[in-house]
C-alpha cells in the first residue's frame, strides 16, 4: 500500500500512481488539517499532486530524491509555512 494513514498525517511510500488519487482525496477531505510525509515517495503521479494542492496539504518531510524534492518544493507548502 503506498499510503500509511495516521491520525493527522499520511505517509506516502514508493510509487504513488493515478489509482491512489481518489483514496488520498477522500482521506484528506475527512482530515483537512492533516499533513503529508513524502520521505518514502519515489514517484508522485500528477493526479495525487493535484489532490495535495487542492487540499492545501502541508508537507512534513520531502522525498530523498533531490530532483523530486526540488520539483515538489517549488509547488507544495512545507509544514510551518
């Protein structure tokens, strides 16, 4: 499973494909103050990126891939911002 849902945080792991976007959207709609940990994320399908953007999800941790991190940091909101 590419997601690990915690009380107020979702952990994204591995390749997050288009199939997961609806699940992520539904969970974030129920937890509007939730944050995301992308440290285990290797690929994020644009549909999931749109979900994170639409939900204004704050990011607690970035992917280990520096290219993916740089791209996502230019778009998403870090925690504490």
